[in-house]
C-alpha cells in the first residue's frame, strides 16, 4: 500500500485555490493527482467537466445487491493570504510536531486521503470485497459548489447509493471524535456603496456629503442588537428547537469556556442570551462581516473621501431556515436602511441550505431510517470507541458543507460526517495543518466501517 | 526667460510621493530640479537636511530696509493610486485641452512654478530690484510637514520677513480668483481593532465573539448624528462665529448648489442644519473616514472572521478649535465606545491648527495689521481685477495647509494665499491637472504683487 502521508504531501503541493483564477495550474495538478491515485486502486475514473473546475467521479461497480457508499471530498482549498503570517510556505508541505503544515492539509485534502487510504488497504486485503464505492471529489467547494447540484441532477442514475460518507467537519480534541449530525447553511452577499463619482479631497469637500464608509458603517452597525442577536425582523422565525439529547451530548464536549476563550484569544465572549458559546455556534444563526474595504489603506495618511466602499456579509443558517427567505429579509433590511444620499448595489454570492441527520436510537430518529445507514453509524461508533479510546459525540456543527443538503434533496441520501480536524488545525487561516496521529486513527475507523458494511 | 509650462512638465515627471518610501528617487529628483531652477535665477540655495525629505531654502538677500517676502511651496505630491483610473500615466505629464495632466500638476507644482516664473521675469527686467525674497519649499507637506516646525524654529533668524505668499488653495471658476483668508486644521489617527488572535472560520466559530469589523462599524456609526453633525461631546465648543461679510462674500461665489451637487455626482447633500453646502465646508469642522479595511477583499468570498480591522479617521477643524483638545475628545469617545470584548489601539497621525487672516478694511481687520501686508493684499486685488476681469473673493477654505498656523506662531507672520487651482483639477484623486490659462494669468498677478511691493 502507498504511504498516505507522503501522498498527502504531494496533494498539498498543488496550490488548488478555486476562488482565484491565477491558481488554474494548481487546480489541474490536484485533480490529476487524485484521479491518478484512484485509478491505481482500480477505480473507473471519469473527470466530469463543469463551467469552472471538473468533478472527479470514481466508481467501483459490483452486484446491485451489494451496499453502495458514496465518499465525498473536495480537492480545492481556501486562498492562502495573508501570506506573511505563515511560518512555512502554504504550498510547501512540511512535517513538524506530528503534523503536516500547508494550505488544505486539513480542509479537505488530509481527511479525503484518510478514506482513499482506508479503501486502498481494504481492497488490498480483499480484492473481491462485495461493496460498491463511489468517490465524488469536487473542485469548487470553497467557491460554493456551483457545479455540484447540476452534476447531481445529471448523474443521479449512477448515484443510487445507501448513504454518503465524508470527513469535512471538526473534533474538539485528539481523543474525542465527533459525528456531525447537523451543518449550518449560508447566505453570502457583497454590498457596495457609492458616494461621489470619484474620490474627493476631504478638506475641499468634507462636510457636504455622506462618506460611503460612514453609510456602510451605519448599515453594518444596524445589523446586530447590543446583546449579540441579528437585528433583522423575522430572522429567527424558522430556527429549530434544540432536542434535550443534543444539549446533553454537547455537555460532554470536555472543553471549558475558559479554554475555548483562550484558544480564540479574545477578552470576552459575545453570545446571545440563553446560549453557551458551544451552543451558540451550533444552534443559532449568525450574520458576520467577512471583509470591509474603502479608501486609503496604505502607509501614513491620505485625506480622501473615497467614492466607494464595500462589505462582504455572510449569514450562517440553522435548520429550518432557508437561504431564499433569509436573503429576502437581509436585502430588505439593507435597502431600507441605507440612506438616500448614497447609491448602492448588492452582489449575490453563494448559499447553502442547513442540514440535520439524526443517529439511530435517539428521541427524534426517523422511523424509516435505512438499515445500512444505521449499520454504518453503529460500526463507526464501535470503531471510534476502540481506536480513539472513547465513543464519539453526536453534535451539530457550526460550519457548512453546502452540498450535503443538495445530496439529501436530489438523491434522497443522508450523510455520515466523521469529524477529523482539530481546532488548532487553523482552517481558512494562516498556518493550516493536519494531525498525523488523527490521520492514522481515522484510516483505521474508515476501514472498519467499509469492512462492516461489506460483511467482513 | 524660461518657458514655465515646459519646466512644469519636467517638475511633474519626478514622482515625488513623500508618504511612500519606494518613491525616494522621485523625491530627490524633484528637489534637485527646483533647487537648480532657483539657482539659475540667482538665488543662494541651501538644501536643509531633515529626518525625511530636505527643505529648500533659497534666498535673495538685500538691504534690511527692503521688503522681505517668503514664498512657500512644496515639491512632494499625493500617492497616485488607484492607478487604473488615470487616462494618462500620473508621472508622464501630458498637455491636453489647455491643461497639464499629471500627479502634482495642481498640488503644488504648478502654482509654485507660477511664483518662480513671476520672480524670474521680474528679476530679468529689474536685476537690481529692491526686494528680498525667500523661497521655502518643503518635501513633506503631504505627510503632515513633520520637519517644517523644527526647521522654522532653527532658521527663524533668517526668516525675518514681512509676510508669506503662497498658492496652495482653490478657486471656483477660471475667472473668479479667491484669496483664502482661513484654512481648516486637521487631526488624524488610525484605530485598529483586534478580536481573536488569528483569523477564524466563520462557520466553526461564528456566533461566540464580536467581529472586529462589527466593533469598528459600531464605533464609526456612533461618531455622527443622523443630521450630519459630529457626535462627540464638546466637539463644537470652540467653533468661531461667522462674520456677516464672510457669508456675503460667499454668496458671490456664483456656483449653484445644483452645479456643485452635479460636480460631486451625489444623489443629495448631507449637511448639518443651518448651513449651505458652501458654508459647511468652510465654517464647520468634520469627522471623516479616509480608509477602512479588514478581512477578505479579493474576488469571490472567504468565510473568515478577521482578527483585525482598522479605520483611518480625520477631523477638519475650524478657528478656534485646537488639535490637542479635539484629539482628546475624539480619543475619549473611541475608548469609551469600543466594547470590552475587543482590544484596540489608536495610532496618532499628524495634525494642523486652523488659521484665519483678515484682509484690510473689514469689520474685523486687526488694528495693528502690518502696512506691507495690507499693500500686498491691495496690489493683488488690483492685479486680479485687471488680469482675471473681476475682483477676487475673500473666503475661508475647507482644506488645510498645516504649516500656515506654525508660521504664524513661530515667525509671527500672516500669509497671503492666492488661490489658483480649480475644482476640476482633481487634487488628491486620479486625473489631476492644472489649467494653463490660469497659470499664465497667475504669473502676471504674482509679478505685479512683487513689483508693487518693491515700489516698481
């Protein structure tokens, strides 16, 4: 069998940033690397063209009576900036302190490699394994997966599986695995405000017009209440009640608020009333500003009134909020609150529906839960308990994997989300890394799940 | 005599941006160019070293009984960005439509060239002119003139003059000269807000902390009242009452509000109650945001909660506000209003005291106004009336020339500010230019002023 760590280094070396067109070579390199790896394991690999970055569809066919698992992953990564904060270059993977450092090491190249390695090992031991496996590996996850839904609709006849298995969620500590049972959704947009038709001298003209930075600041300041809730009428209307078992499970997390606060490095939390910080990131929606820009940003000063300023807004949604409704409410607030002495435009960005799946044997488990999905949950529970030394927790998570709700809607399939990255892995931030002990344990758990399903 | 337009092109070709260290060669080039030009007119030129960019001290000595005029100017310019909005490159001066286009053409290289050319012509005709002239040309005006005050204090024994003469202020139309009788002051600072110790994934952690962009937006939004006044207690306490003759003079401006609004390209003015737009920029202080920045600013989206965000704030002050007091009030508001769940630092930038000078024969003219200053005012009034076809207006202006108040304090000298640039000259913005007809007329007026003072 191949060495998964060495292969992961090769994978990370391809700078596959999907949101920036200057990384096209890195995108192609990463796609060709993972396609080649799956071909070497005997998979029939098809590289499906899209408008932007292709989707890898790799299948191991078999008797229709065999279980069929779809493994999802993505080969694209977040932009690496700000570059000057990295201790080693983002696309020169470096092994250090039992970790592999590099952009995409944890999101999602490392966890994807876990499942490829698990399948590789199992097939090496059992070349005739009675299990159908499909790898679906996309290249547009970090840009909102615009091609994935059309792909699902076009290829659904080949995706007639029992469930989807993936690792693109987190765990709180090296010895505490989390099976993610819910994901937040997303609504993103940019708001660009224009004042005067060109930049103005703040002395010659200051005092007669509303500065677009001021208009934008006043809008942004209006979007939260002082207690930390989102200040948009109707925003919380569809938020799902939390089940008691969910709060109980969360209480076993084993991280204290002081530890979490220290990890973040903040003077104090800022959480809506009635929720702990751990609950807030899982059970409540948010509105965040991901970027703001306007005017002079260089060294020293430039006494200018800028013509334009913009902000990038994102809302995280929870079940049963819908992106369409939240977008309407948000845009209505923006339109109503921006003053008439500036002009503005709202630029749609991507969105994702929130998702929830309930494990077997819970108060709210659906009565019609498929048997093979329940088998997979139970196999993972047993394997995690043995390999990691304690049972997994079943938690909703704050992040979004936009395609999970699409898969549910188009294919009717639920997803088993085996968390594998740690808080200190620095996803979407400088100095991303992946814990290599977690990687090896993850491979063992994944292998056991596939083996159990196949009856081995 | 030399051709002033050709010499101005040479001057503009040196990219003398004082706020950015990568333009050091351009700064030296501009300094050497203007020093050489003054030497060629017979001036004794001294290049006085400072911590940053040298000051040119060029003197024509003479009998102590002769009048002594100091001409002030600056050879540094604003940064040229955003570069993509320029129709011709900022440092390749281009003659087009009766104008010279290029960064610094109007601020301040063109107007400075006016006085050098006037002196050149006059001395060519009268080599023994009974007039002492000192050119003081600095290279740090656009960065707040940090070296100018120490220079004044050190060299004041050589600056024992009657008054200061300069052109670094504006006029509303080509045929309407303005003598600027007041300038606004300045207080600048940056505010940098820090949330978490590094950038965070907005899904994994969104909802537990205050985003620094949000904290900054809430602060910025708090700094104005809805009617457009600055919302800082005590901010307006020292604002000087406006004299009736000042409002009357302003009413002769000849620009309508509709024309001004259309020039700015804004949907509506946003002016504190009780003032016209023309009054607001001259008689009222402001608080502006010159730049704001935080988080992801590129193409597409990046769902990050940034660690830091900053804003660049500037206040324009009017007589008799003082920078020290306004800085205290502003900083107190910032400290009081930023929430305890973020950290922040305030970075001092430069400042300037507001200035006022009253022309002869007005309700508030000082009884002890020096005779040679009054002579200069009257000579300019007559020359402008003849050359431009109508008398000048005597107005306070919204801009700042930080060293004018320093000159008053250290040398005890008032300044005669002959406006020469037009609104469409685009100071501090892309596509700066200088009107060459105004340039030629300005040379004639300046020459007449020097000649009258010298008794010719």
